[in-house]
């Protein structure tokens, strides 16, 4: 059984760190050197964030290779970390001159080619987890399932999942797979609570998979936003930060996610080591029901009925 700082996504399935490092913003403030990236990987791993979330498209298709260059210089062992990537979104980009517009492709040829490119760019011979990035209205579930199974049979991918799927879309793909879908990576935070009521977290709890959570701090809007909701939330989070000794509103916002019984796995987006360390303290904070509901109330702007 996974320990408190790790989590088994499904029974007998892959184990990730309870907090995951999200690599989406790696190139946002310029291009870090491979040594800088290696240091960041080391810092995250030392904090217990041993799982790293990627997608083929991050940084206009350039994050995976930048991360791979850092990984090659990092002194640790590949088997001590977990690498997640995604495929299925096609960006209109100078790096993909054939794409005339943004679209989705969950066909077998694209899945196979994208996974191969991710392996090459990351400099690894397997992905711990590959996700279909977004639901594709043209997804042929039999074809997509067969392409995913082929990657697993070949040892190139250890497990598969989805992202941004509705329960019905998840069930469709799962129904054609002989292997389990191990997660649905969805947006959820104190700033975006629809997953609490639209059935996505109920579905995860019913089937027993741990959903990965993207933009767990609202993509930073929790700190920067100037609306009434952000002001209410910062006040409520500050109060709970004082009561619990967490002393940081971001850590409380992450602890709010960790309190949910569906076993949420937040994917942290900051690139700042000090912020990662502060947010990792969320693992030591347990909110009681009234604290949890005070934050929901601040988010919604009214008490529950
Ligand atoms: N599956 C999908 O469709 C999907 C979509 C989006 C993202 N993702 C994944 O989810 C990950 C996280 O998303 P996200 O970056 O939006 O997550 P987030 O953790 O909600 O937001 C991170 C942003 O908040 C900023 N921030 C400002 N003050 C902060 C503070 N005190 N503490 C922490 N952060 C602060 C960070 O800036 P600094 O860097 O300056 O700290 C960063 O720009 C991504 O890296 C990616 O792996 C997946």
C-alpha cells in the first residue's frame, strides 16, 4: 500500500507522489539551462514530488526536450521518478507546419507517433503514464484503446489514462480497454469547483481511481485576482492557515483538495523551489469539516443551502 506521500492511482496500479510537479510553465520565463532544470528536478524530488507531469504540446512542443536535457544531467535514478505525458491536442504552431488550425487527434497513428516523440524528447525508454489530453469528438474508442494497449504491450508506456473527460467519455474508452484507465486529469480548485457537483469526482470515487488535478491554485489567479471571490477566498484561507498552523494560503488551498475522499492528486504549477517547499507542507495539514466548508462558502459566495 502506498504511503501518505505517495498514492496508488488504482488498486494495484501505478504509484505517483501525492503532489505532482507540473512542467507546463517550464519555459515561461525564458529557457533554463539543462543544469537549472536538473537542479529543479532534484529539488522537487527531494521535497517528495517525484512525479512529473508533461504533454507533447507544452511550451509549444518544446518543454519535454528541455526537461529531458535536465534529466540527463540529474544524478538520480530513472526508476525513482515517474513521468507522465499526454497526447491528442494538435496545435497551430511553427513547430507543426502541417497543422492549419488547432484540432484533436486520438487516432492510432498520432498516438503512436506522439508517444515515440515524447520518449525521445524526454530521453527515457518508458512513460509511467500516458493520458489522452482532451476528449476528441471524432474519437473511435476501439481504435484509441487498441493504440494505447499496443504502447503498454511494447513496454513504452506503463499505464494509461485520460484528461478533461466527462464520466461518459471515460466509460466509453474504458469499455474498449482490457487494461484500466488509471486517472482522469481535470481542472479543480477553490477557484473552479464544478467537478464537485457535475459528477466527475463522484465517478472517480465510485470507480476507485485517483483523479489528477490541474491548476490546483487556479493557475495563480487565487493570488493575483482582484475580484470579490478572490478577496473572500484569501480571507477564508488566511483564517484557516492561522488555525491549522499552515501559515500559507496556497498550502491551505492544496490541503482543501487533499481533504476530498476521492483522493485528489494536485499537479503543482509553480517553477519556484521555495513555493514548492511551502506547498508541500499541505501534506501535513488536515482541514476539519467546518474549515473545509468555510472555504467552499468563500468560493461560492454563500453558505450551502
Ligand atoms: N490536463 C490539462 O488539460 C492541463 C491543463 C493545464 C495544466 N495542466 C497541468 O497542471 C499543472 C499545473 O497547472 P498550473 O500551472 O495552472 O497550476 P497552479 O499551481 O494552479 O498555478 C501555477 C501558477 O500560479 C503562480 N503563483 C503565483 N503565486 C503563487 C504562490 N504563492 N504559490 C504557488 N504558485 C503561485 C505560479 O507562478 P510562479 O511560477 O511564479 O510561482 C504559476 O504561474 C501544469 O504544469 C500542467 O502539468 C494540465
